[in-house]
C-alpha cells in the first residue's frame, strides 16, 4: 500500500524534516520513537508528534507501531525495501522482550549456509496470543517465551544499519536444539554445532551451562551430541547429572516414527536417527 501524502507538500522536504533526518543519519540511528527520543525530536520542532506523523505520511519514516518509526528518507518507495528487517523488528518490539535466534541467528553467525525465508525469533507475547506471521511487513516465525528464567544469553548487537537483540551463538544452538523445526531441521542444527565447535565460534563450556539452565530435554540432547562429537567427558558431567533428574526417556529431536530406535541410557534418550547418521551429518559441516 502506497504511503498517504499531503496534497500540497508531499514533494517538499521542510527544514524540520531535513534537520531531524540529518541528525538521525549522523547518529547512525535507523529508528526513532516518541517519547523515548523526545530530546532529539524537540530540537527540530515544537510539535514532535505532528512532525513524526507528517514525515510518516510523506514516506520519510515508516510507522511500525504507535510512536515507533523506522527511518527511511526522501524517495521512500525504494528505500522502504532497503531497510534491514532486523532494524524494523527492533522498532516494532521496542516495548517487548524479543531475540533473533534459530535459523536467522545461525545464518548471522555463519554457522549455516541456509538462508531463512523469514526472520526467526523468540518474543514475550501475551498469554494466549497467536504468534504473528508478519510484523511491520517483515515475514517472521515466532516462538512465544514468557518465562523469565529462559531470557538468558541474549545481547544487543550493533551494526552499521542499527542495533537489534540477538541470542549469542551458544544460546542460538540451545534454542535450535529445543525446536529444530525453526532452525532448518536436525541435520542443519547438528552441522551448525559441529562447525561452531571446529572454528571456535562456540564454547563447549557455555553450551553445557546454557543447556543445564534450559531444560532436562535440552540438557540430554546437548550432552548426547557433544559426546558424539568428542567433547571432553569431564565437561559433560553437569549435563549427565541433569539428565538423571527424571526417569522417563525423551526422544531425540522429537522424531519417533514407531520404528527401531537407539537407546542411550546415559542420556535417557531414544533416537530414531542412528548415531552413524548423526556423525555423517557432522562430517559434512564445513
């Protein structure tokens, strides 16, 4: 849908608009919010909300939610498509906990060569809310997460186009092991884990710590895979203890076709995927 325009001045850039755009560009800001950026906006007008609304109507800003805008600039028809999706989502989630993770973060950290068709993320959505498929024009795949204990391993990343919140590499792997369907599937996750350990993007000690904090199921899965990949046995002790906290077996990757399974008594796991296949996935991780 084309942006609404003022009939008289849609093609003119006023001094207040030019001044604000210039200051935002010099500061490297790709988003602006009211009243969070009150001091910045008030340097250019005595009526900030009106100025921001007017700039959105002209296509100089893109409104992603009430009071939150992505900076575009003159000639917004083409620039609208050039705004990085991570910046757009950061503006849309200005008042909500979120983190880029799963396949999008695996690709960002070069742990996979697979390119996601939608941005994958965690978000603290209201209870009962249906995860959206699109946010501010950006296709997304969202996993709702409301538990405070699960919001660890997330950082704000600075880039030339702006900043955004993303899970660190180890947390990305943990999320991907928890829900491989959002990370390209089990094979992609195993290869990402193998690549990250080989090029030292991932620290096995942090993986163990995060898996222990996340859940028994993820602790079992992480311990099992790290054992297959030859990680030092002593590092796995905390996960082995965690794996024994319940006496019911989990299914590796949630895959169970009713056929034969391998059983790991150490990790309390049943796997429909033979360990030889998992090692073969790992062998082609480069």
